């Protein structure tokens, strides 16, 4: 399984565990926050879950509305952040 596909799968688990968002059909790269009906409180819980699991913090500009079009873009961002932290 590709790293980004694995990350998208992990995002589904983070959504369920931290934000209590049930994903009925499985998260896809193309899935948007609107598709999931995520509100601002759920979004913050989701971000906290990502930061906890992947051990990095989002910069403020990285969590602005519309920053990520879909889960695929978010997965790409996460993988880049993880790779950066490994290099440091």
C-alpha cells in the first residue's frame, strides 16, 4: 500500500477516535471535509488527533479554512511534515 493511501486510511481512524465522525464508506483521497459534514469543533479535534498520532504541530496558516481541498491533500501534507521531521 502506498504511503499516502495508508495515511488516508489512518485519517479515517483519527476522525472516528478523536472527532467521533463515522465514515460509512471508507475515506478516499477525494473525500472533502464538506462530504464528511465536519464542523469547526470536529475539525479542531481531528487536527489534535493528527498532531498526537504523527507527533508534529500544524502552523496556524496550515489549518486555515480551505487549506486542504480533500483528504488526499491533507495526507500529502502530513507525509511531507513527517519526512521533514525525520531529516531534522
